[in-house]
């Protein structure tokens, strides 16, 4: 999953300076265009071929013109993510901004902003400690209870009909509703924030973003006026790091976004696996043992965040036998690293209990342990409550009719039409 501050569109607006280009130019020799169709339809085969033909670090052109190094090897991803001084987070280091079109879909993830996502050194340490402590303050029993309550409320809206789309009506609705309540918003505020978050990619994005910020500003003001509250926002306000209101608002908004889509895809992908894979058929109705197994397998093999941009080389270096130049951009192939045959030669035999996947990235700029726990609790509760309430749920379309909703940095099943015996309200 992405770091907890990766919010598309968050103010202030991104800065796109361009560092000096190397004398040899910015496009490495032998660069290959990423095949988006194959990435959508057969990603593991694509990773295997790229690794076979180019090694663990591949010079790739995104959209045919934007040069990045795609890091496919597990060991190489570990090296990049554990050396933040050499492989830095400040995107102003990038020498290729002049090649990025103004409407590039990843600009909101990559354009520099003065937030924790792009901070480095002592500043990042200060910001990340506060956010990690805030997330760690969440009571796990309260979190689980909140997840179950939200899941039951959503199931009540379609339980009597005998049909539902478990992505649109369930998986996509849960994470934001749960997390915003933990941050100190009530149900009405949470629903409004979720509605605005869905508008961040449309024409209404600036207005929606402003409303989101206004709500978060009101939350912080409320917390400062009533400092005895026990929520994540209150924890950040009182943290010894001394975060400003702007820092808290940006980091809360960012963490909300980071939890929402990846966790929604984790839930949806796990439900798809359990509805289509015969290994889970026996235990699907009434059994919980397989839920954790399904979630772990999804994190390995249907990683909700297959790629993450990025890191920028602070100095010339070597990685995976490639010469990386100062200012080069590196894109982390998290899903490809999970399938690296050098560290997982038995990939086809399943993940088992192995949890050393890269789905949450790695290192200081990876998803914090507390955020991972929150995502896993939400996903586990969502699947388990559904199994308890609708034990005979099955797909209402053939398995091969299911489609993936794929962007470079997000992968999830686009819809899960199901049928079941109509049930009474909870």
C-alpha cells in the first residue's frame, strides 16, 4: 500500500522543477515502452519477460516518453527502500519533468508538495513519528467493532434483495467510513468526505478538495477547543513533534486516501478469490480459517498497489547491474518483486503463511506497521461479516466476465455481481 500521505490533489499545488539533465541525456539506452494492455491482462507474464530480457532493473518509458527505472527484483526493491539518502523522496530531484505532459495521470502522486510524502531526513522523521504514533493509538477492539458496525449497515442496504455488487455497494464503501470515524468525524461528516473523495478525479475535483480541507480544518479546530478527545486527530494535535495545523490536515487527508482505495481493492480482490477459487469453496460458507489465507494470497499475487512512484537518485550509483544517474526516477515494482523467482521459486505453489511480501512497500517511506494493521483489520472484518451474513453468496456472472480496474498504481476487480438467499436485516 502507498504511504499514508499520498493524496492526489492535496494543496498546495505541486511544484515541477527540473534538475540538471546528465550530459548523456535523460533516456537510458535500450528503454522499452511499458505495454499497458499486457500489464492489465497478464501482469505476471509481463514481469517474467521483462526480467528475462532486461534483468531486475529495467529502463522503461511510461506513456512512450517518460523515462523511469522499473525495479522488478525483490532484493533491488529492498535496497532502494532501505537507503533513503541515496534513493530519495523529493521529486524536485527529477531531471525529466520537461517530458511530463500536463495531464499525466500520475502527476498528483509525483509532483512535489511540502508534505510528509516528499520530506526527507530529520523533517520526515518528525512527521512520520507523529503519524505513526497517531495510528498506533487506535484501539484494536474499537477498530474491529467499528468495522463490523459499518459492514452490517452496508449489508442491510442490499441483504433483502438477494443481489449486490460487492465492489460498488460494499468493498468501496467500508475503509473511508471506518477510518474517518477513528479520526474524529461523525457519520454525516464521514459520508460527505467519502462523496467528495470520489470526485477527486473529475471536473469537480478542486471544489471537492476544498470541501475536504474545510471539513478537516473544522475537525482540527474542534479538537483544539476540546483537547480531551481520544481520536487520531487529537493525538496529532498534542504530539510532541509540534505539527502545524496545515501539516496535520495534509497528513490526515493523505492517510485517508492511502487507506481507502488499496484497502477497498484488498477486500474486493479477496472476495473475488474466495468466490472463484475452489481451494476456498469448502470453507467459504461459515468458515473463517481461509479468510486470512485469502488476504495474504492477494497481497502476494493480486497486489492492490502493483507499482509505486517513486524514488529519485541523489547521486550516481549502480543497481541491479545498471548505471543509475543522479536525478533518475525509480518506480518500485511491488507486485513484480513478490513474484521474483530468485527469492520465491515456488511462486506457483501459493504464498502459504509467508508474509514477507512487498504489498506495503518497505523501509522508512513504506506503509507504517500501524497502518498495515488497520488495513488488515478492516479487510478481515469486512470479509468475515459478509460470510456470516450471506453464507451462500455466489457470483451471478461467469468468472471470465469479471474485469480488472487497472491503473499503473492501483489494481482491483472492477465489479463483483453476486446473488444469495435474501436475508433479514441485522
